[in-house]
């Protein structure tokens, strides 16, 4: 089974087809070649370092909520400071 994690784009390097996402307070550089042009403030689903789908804000926040619920259920406690605020720059 493959898992995709939602992340908010916080920086973009279009010439390299990469971006930096923030999810659950962590930042990671990802490849954006599969989804095309992205903008700071947009949300994407990431799998193995690649953005595989763009999400609208409402859908992204719902998926983040579900991840937080799953992590809490698995004993990781309350996940806070996700850095995924609903405002889009």
C-alpha cells in the first residue's frame, strides 16, 4: 500500500522542478515534475519525495485532520504545529 502525505508549499524552485513543503512542522524538498507548476501556499500530496496531486485548501485540511487523528490513535499523541494553516498566499 502506498501512502501520500499532504504538504503546504513554502518555497518553489521552478528551474529545478522542486519545491519545499511543510507538513506536521517538518520541511522537505520534493520534486514537482509530475504536477507541473506550483505556487507557494498551494497544497500537494507527496509520495516518496514526489508531488503526485494538487489539492484545494479544504480537501488538504481534511486530509491533514485525518492524518492527525490516525497518528493520535497510533500513540504518537497530539500532533500540533503542522504549519498547514488554511490561508493561501
